[in-house]
C-alpha cells in the first residue's frame, strides 16, 4: 500500500515539483497552499508524513507542525527559505523531524523523507527497565521522567536524548554518536542540533544551568551524564 505525503507550500512551482517527484517515487500525494488547508487535509487524509513550508499565509508552518505533531502524531519535515540557525532551532524544538533549506534538490528531500519514514516504521526495541540515577527517574514504558516528586514535561527528542545519556552514564559521548542514536544514522542536520537540545534539557533537569552537574560538557568531544558513585 502506498504511503501518503502531505505537501503544504504557497508556491505552486514548489508543490508541482514535489508532487511530480513523490508520485514518481510511488507515493500518494495530497497538497495544500496555506496553513489552514494543511491542517484540514491532514485530518482528512491522515498522511504518513507532511512536508510543510514555514512561511505560509494564515497559519504559518511552525504552527501547522505543532498541531500535526500534537493532534495526529504526524512526522514533519519543514521547508524554509531562511538559512538562519534560529529558524532551524525553533523548528526542531517544536517537534519537527527534519528540515530542508530552499533551494533544495528533490533527490535530497526524497532521501530525508525515506529516512524519517524508516524511523517511524522501525521503532526502537521494547522499553528497558526504568532508570534511577540520584533523584532522577526515567521510565521508558510509561514515557515519564520525574525529578524527585516533580514530573518533567519533555519533548520526544528530549526524552530520547536523556535516556541515551543516562543509559551511558559517565561515558563521554560525541555529538555524532548522539545524533546517530537519537536522530538516526542518516540524519542530515547540523551537529549543533545536539547542543540546542542539551541546553533545553538542562533547563529542565539541572538545578543551575550555568553550572550543570548532571549533563556535563566534555571539551572537544561532546557530553556525558554524570552519575556520582
């Protein structure tokens, strides 16, 4: 059965180019030219993945991404004409699975679509036993993290990152190793994505982000989760 891809972009030429190449690649394609229609089409067709332009009239792509992730769990690849780091950071922090900067080659986008769909189709192995390190507890089965008596609200990527760090406590992990295990070996993004998520994670688990004691930086390497004893 063919997988369905939603394309949402207000540029007709971009939509036509993507639709042609995706249909040639064996995908079913539905299209939208603004944010409101993108949300409506997603609820109507339940696509396997959505390719969303950030700058669309009405509801912008970031809001569409947030709604599709929260309401339907749809994997999202963002398209942006702005090659600034802040755009990429914001997109990743709201739950986008990847981003592509315009101009792009259809071949590259198809590769990224296949990569995201593979990760969705082949999830990680069955959850392991809960992790307890100090006052921090992570439960893969219930997808919950508690710091003492407080429940922490983590994004999916923050949870995966924290779990990887905790399961490899006291080991220095490179940014590329973290990308391979958390984002997937064929992730095309910037390694600084790791730094962004570590910063956000520290804000939630550290008593003082300025002097982190749990998720520590290993100069010239990456990060490690410090477990005393």
